C-alpha cells in the first residue's frame, strides 16, 4: 500500500542560488521515524557474477561513483558541507510557502535523509547515488548536493525527469553498487517559480527574461491540450520530447479540470514517473545488492537572487 500525503510532505530544498522542493511518498515497507517523509528500502538477491568477474582482472578496479576510504563520519561530513549553504531568505520563503506550503529547507532534507539512511547502514563508501531528474541544470543541482556527500551520480533521467535510461540503465547502475552496498535513487519532475510567485517560469542568471520551467513538460502539456503542434513523432532529434508528449497525454482531463493546470502538471507527471521508476526497480531488484532507497518528489526551482 502506498500512502501519499501531499499537504504534509513538501520539502523546501535550498541550493546555491536556487530553491527546490520535494514531495515524498510513503510506503509501509519501511516507515521512518521522521514525520515528514519515508523511504523505500528493498533487499536484493546479490550480483555474484560481478564479483567473480572482477577477480579475473589483474589490475585494480576504479571506484566510479562512491567515495572509497572516506573515514569521516557521514553525519559529520554532512554538517560540514551544509555550513556552506546560502543564508535563509525569510521573505522569499514566505512567497514560496504561499504556493507550496508545509516545506523544509534543502539543508534539512539532506540531513534527515542522510541520518535516516545512516541508521540503516548507508555510508559514503558503500552507497551509490543515482538520479532520474530533468536535464535542466537547475533540476540536477539536487543530485549535485547529494553527490557532495555520497560521491558522483549515476544518471538515469532525461527530459522532464523521466527515466529514459530504462531497464538496461538500471541494470548497469546496479552493477556499480559496492558489494553488499546500497543505492539512493532520487527522482521526479521539476517546476519553476519566480520571485513574484508565478508557477512554470524561473529567473536564470544572465538571462533578462523569465524562462519556462520545465520547458519539456510545459511544451508537452501544450501539445496534448491542443495549444501547439508539438514535435514530430519518432524524429531522432526529438525522441525524448516525443516520448514526453505520449507520457503526458493521459493527464489531459486532469489538467482541464484543474483550476491551476500549471500547478497540477508537475504532480501529474510525478505520478507517472513514480509508476515508471517503481516498475523499473521491481524488474531489476534482483541485481541490487544490499538495498535501495527511493526518494521521489517534485522540485521547485527558483532564480539566483
């Protein structure tokens, strides 16, 4: 059973020069003591042939995504990293909360997630960070923040945050998880929010005009709502956007019935992505070693000021 608590589970994620938000999903397979969110921890059956294949090489293997030999305690490291977080902007926080209530800062998010996972054996040296976020540089900053703690990120995502790497990408990622180690998979769409509270737009550094955010999602919604011609089906140069159009199509009635379709769009896309990600994880869970934690939600990106 999946329990989705929309009003209680927005997370305020403050990056350097940006903000983001997450809506987390609770599953009864592993309910944490934290009241605002839960993570899904799934045990795998092991990936023995990877270990055997490594032994056949005479040269040492190279750690691609985890921080091997990091002796600093993960919570001490997290606190040290979070000291560089930007100052809290109370005025802008009130603007964001007027649109997305019940939120916490990105610093709180990172510390709570890291703390909860540390209790279950997730460390910097045994955990592989993985994400399915939009290609937009604002969206990927959430993964960048967690990468400062866990190491480099294996990217499964593409436009609008859909997991375009699919089953083979997840299988490849699983082979990179340290022996008896874990994976933290972060996923979800994103949406822009300007300083005046406009949803679906964002200020970008060095750009005079507000930009559409997420452009891929909004263009796809315009197409399914009949407001644009979209991209050519199966065109190689727009394969991902063509897929986003098809994936967003089932949301047309939901968007038409909403008083705030631009606000409803990321929630609808999240629901679709949640189903896709869980389907990929369920199919590939046999290749996961110690376990996997899923952190899913909606990011809200804001401008540099």
